[in-house]
C-alpha cells in the first residue's frame, strides 16, 4: 500500500458535509484502503463558478491504498453529484 493525499471540493449547499465525507471514506475502505486523517477546511469562495455555484467545502484526506485502485477511486468519486473536484497526490515515504 502507498500513502496518498486527496483534496476534495464538495458542494456547499448541505450545511453539514459529514455525510458526504463518510461516504468518501467508505469508498476508500471498500477499495481495500484505510483513511488515516480527514481535515475539513470549511466553506470557501471559489476562484470561478463550478456548476453555477460560487462556494464549496474543501476537505483534505490522507489514506493508504493500492496504486491500481486510485483509478477506480477517481471514477467512483467523479460519479457523485456533490463532489465538484478531487485531486489525488502520492506522498513521499
């Protein structure tokens, strides 16, 4: 397993993003990984509108996952309507 960091930009409409965060952590677990840390940065104004919205909630995830599963993680998260963007970065050991 490798250590990854993912920044996710979530829809700011729901007041409490905990439900969407739990679903993202569940996807990581279902792919055989483990979430080590989740840091909610909160609601921020976007640099440009995404889906006609001007605000989003930024969440930083640290997790361990097999390299082949990162493509499936991107695919599954891309299908979720409340996730605007995500970016996964491989951390140095």
